[in-house]
C-alpha cells in the first residue's frame, strides 16, 4: 500500500504531521510535501472545485450587484438597510456620470450572462447531437438466440 493511501486513511492530521516533520528534517522536503498536499486537493484547498466553485462566486457577486443596484436606485435594500438612496456627491455631473456608468455596467453584465447561457446551450446541443449520432450509427446488436 502506498504511503499516500495510508496517510489518506488517517486524514488531514496525518498530512499536517508529515508536513511539519518534513520542515523539521529538511525545509525543502517540507515545502515539497506542502505543495503536493495543496496541489492534490488533500487539504481541501487550492484550485479544485471547478465549475461549482466559480458558479458560487458568480452568484455571490450577483447578490452583491443586486444589493448595490438597490442602494443606488434609492430602493430599499434587500437586507433591510437604513439608507434611503445613494448619497449625492454634491456634483450633479458626477452623479449623472456615476448613474450612467452603473447602468452601462449592468447592461454589460446582463449581456455577458446571456452570452454565457448561449455558450452553455451550444455546448449542450453539440454534445447531445454527438451522442445521438453515435447512437444512430451504432451497429444493431444481433438478436439473442436460445
């Protein structure tokens, strides 16, 4: 049984102990073990999670944008904030520029979301079409003979 499988049985504490021992014995060894554990996802960190991780980040950003939009338009905040509307800077030209910029950014965000949706649809459609073509071109199985 490889050492990694044995350490995985013991969980994260075993990996942490190995990292500490590696640093105590020879610091480059500890650094290599640390990089391995992070890179392999054994510590539950790093760049693993793929689509779900980024989807979660996009949803969080969307909630924050909705909150900001409600604050800037003067509507009540979704979380029940106490400010009535965005404070004026005292400069009408700047306030107008800010509102135009926010509207443009919201439009770009909406267009980008629509673009991503079209990309997902196109990818799904090509995958489905490929599946159907493979299924149609598959040779018929001979009937079972008794």
